[in-house]
């Protein structure tokens, strides 16, 4: 199993450009998440999904969109990049149901908006 | 989810036990305590979790006080590779939480040779 795979690892965007951060998991997990981490801070939840076709906002959703057409993939879309979106983005997944399951995180995408 | 308080940083000598405290005085009966760590800006890694009993796995031990208002993560023999940011997270048991995690700033543990 590859676990949670994020692409790209690094990206530089100009203000106003758009891009999609890719996230894929091969563990057949229903729950998937997108977090962002600013320097020196903890992770903040952007969006999450509890299954294909179902998404919901997290703590900091403004400026982002998501979709979940398959169980495996959960892309994060930035439509009009702003400097405030410079951050490291982490995707995670976990099994649904119960408390005895852990979240698995990808290695992150480091995004800089200039 | 209940708020947690952790010291911003701690040091530990290699080979010694690292004891990382976490205060969660507002925890409610249906909330679990989880610990994750993040090594050098990699994705966070699950360590351990518990409700009220002490727990141990191959990575660490978790000691939860009887009133559940605080807990301690113990790395029994810290190595240089344990240098990381450690996050204590309290998460509600309800299914409507959908496994969402609320991260604070964590404790930066530095293990010295």
C-alpha cells in the first residue's frame, strides 16, 4: 500500500492563478481531509469528506473547493491564489466508524503564492 | 472538542524517558485523548490514544489521570529520531465528529545526544 499520496510536493503560484492539489489513498478509507499548516502553527481543517459525493467545510474553507467523485481521490482546488494561501497542505484519510482508528497523513504539498 | 494545553518545548537526553504533559481540564466523558507527532514538517503520525485507562503500544505509553483532566505521553527510551512536534488532541466520541482533528501548537521535543 502506498498510503496517502499527495502531488505535487512543491509549487509556486502567482497571485490570481489557480491550481489543484491532488490527494489519493489506496486504503479504501471513506473519510478524507484537507488541512493547512502555517509556519509554527498547528494544522487547520479546510474541508473533509465522509464518502464519495459528500463533502463539508472545515474551519478555514474560504478560497478553496473540493470534490469527491471516487473513494480514492480528494482533490483540493484553489481558484484565485492569494498570498494568504501560502502554506503547507496535508491530506489525510481514515476508516469510517468507531474511535479505534487512526488518521493517515500524506507528506504534504508546500505552496508559495507570490 | 475540548481544548488542550501543552508546554511549547521540552528537552530530553537520548536514552532517557521523555514525559510530555497535556492538560485537558474541560474534557467530557465522551472524549478520547489522542497523540500525534510531526517530524520535521512531514505529515503527522499517529502515536496512541485512550479514554480513561492507561495505554501502551510499541511506540509509547499514555497515562491518563483518574479525573481525566490531564495526561502524559511517555517515550520510554528517547532517540534522536523522536525529535518532533507532539500534539495532544481531544476528540469527541460521537459519530458526527467524523474523525476531525483539532490541532494546537503542540510541544517541540528535542532529544539531545
